[in-house]
């Protein structure tokens, strides 16, 4: 079967570089050319595949992929990267049939998820970032037709230019957000999906190395508990197929620096997520005694339920768990469970640390001046 390059398709490719929501319909057109049933635009990170845009069958495959930890056993992606498959390449270009059928990937994932016969291309972006377009159909259906691969490779330069444009726009979005936070006198930085530092305003750079350290693998907090929460959040949200929420967590004072409430905020938007070398904003809000506890702020910062906020308020008032249980007409066991949830969300291990953190919570207004 022979495919010709559709000029209107080229126009749609370049439209997607400016409109992230156009990537999925575009991917489905490419999938139709290849005669595949699953398609994804994805980001490659140090720890495996990161963010992606995919059709529903591919999303179901990724659910299994992440749940079962295939990132470290993905021989197809590993070999494509090793062989620098910057043009559309099939599984048969990377493996012999006998070799592929002997892999764990084929036997335990491909057969079950209806994949294996792959056609994909890597697209290098600035700063050694890699994205890719990956299309799959069941292995038993054989390789993608050579004429279809040729058509996709004719489109590849346009796809690469669109990807580069999208990546630059995503970076500018992060810069604009940092500029706004600088005007609010808030230390902030932009991170990639692995947590590596991409951009930081001058206020954030002043926190290095006392509060945070810029390491090659990722940003590291000097306070061990804060770093644990940060690392766990990155790992958990890297595996999500949708609905990133981020996290607010406390950063204890170190070397004369004040304590901070750190907000990890996702930069969202379909295809923008895949191309963005900056996928997270990290905002460090200094906290200091304000003389009055702002319970609305505490509930918002740490995503407390109303019951958890009430328990925290009881502790701040100097009450014991038993006294809080009486006040709330609840069992001691219930209050202890709610207290455990509060400590988990704030990253504290002792009630004294929890009280100290919450009593110091303060928010900054538009000009960086404290209020409340």
C-alpha cells in the first residue's frame, strides 16, 4: 500500500506545535498511516518513560507498564535509544523475530497488551532531552508496511520542527511563571520530570546550597525529611497517566535560613507536558511566626480535610488527643488516625514538630508583605 504526503496533514503538524490539544488527533492520523492500534507521544527520562499523550488502548498499556515496573525492562526503548533511532524504525529493524520473541518484554507484556509490532521515532530536543512517537499493533500482524514507514519518515522533519517549537514554548511558559513569582518576592524554580533543575529565579538561587543542592540526578533538599517527601512525590506522579496534583511539604530551617513551605506545582497541558523540559514549578514560601494561625491557609497548603484541620487546631491549642476526641465527640482511635494523616501530609514525625510547623505558617501578599 502506498501513502502520499498530505499537505493538510503537514499544516496540522505545525498547528500542534502551538496548540497542545491537537497532538492526540494528529497522532491518531499517524497511527492510521502505520496501520497500528496504539499510539503515544512520550518523553524519555533518566528513569524511563515519563509524561505521554496516548490514545485509550495505549493508555491502558501504560497503566500495566508502570504498575509492573517495565521502565527498567523496556528492551524496545532501550535499543532504540542505543541505536539512535531518529527516523521511523520498526521492531524488525531492532531485533530479529527469534531474538524479540525470547525477551521478557514480548512474553510477559507484548502478548498480553496487544503490542510488539512497533514503529517509532526518537526526536532529540535541546539539553539532551528526548521525546518519541511510538505506534504499536499486535506482534502477530507482522511489521508495518515499508511504504507506510517511508511516508512517516517524509513527515518526520515536520514533526521534529513542531516538537522543537513546542519545547521552546513550554520553556517560555515556565520562564513567565518564574518572572511572576520573582515580582511576588517568592523563591521559585522550574524542574523537569525527574526533578532536575532547569531554571531558577535569583531568590531561589540564594537558597543553594544551604536549603537545596543542584545535583546531576535531581534537586536535593538539605533537610532529609523534605527530600524524602520530594523524591517520593516525583516517583509517584511520574507513574500517573493523568491528574498530577503535586504536593506541599515543610522544609525545616537550616544554617540560619527560615523554614519554608515548598509547593510542587505541575505545569499542565496535554502535548505541552511531553515537550516541556520544565514540568514542575517548585515555589518556596518562607514561613515565620505571624502571631495568629491562619487555619484556612493551613488547610489549603497541606490539603487537610475539615476533620484533620480541627485535630491540628486542637494540638495548636495545647490539647491532648483524648481532649480533642471529647471535644469532637469522636473516639480516640479516630482522632489518632486523623493525626497520623496530618503528620503524613506535613512530613513530621513528632507532635512537637507538627505544632512548630503549623504555628509558623504565614502567607505573603501580592507585594511580598506578610499579612494575617
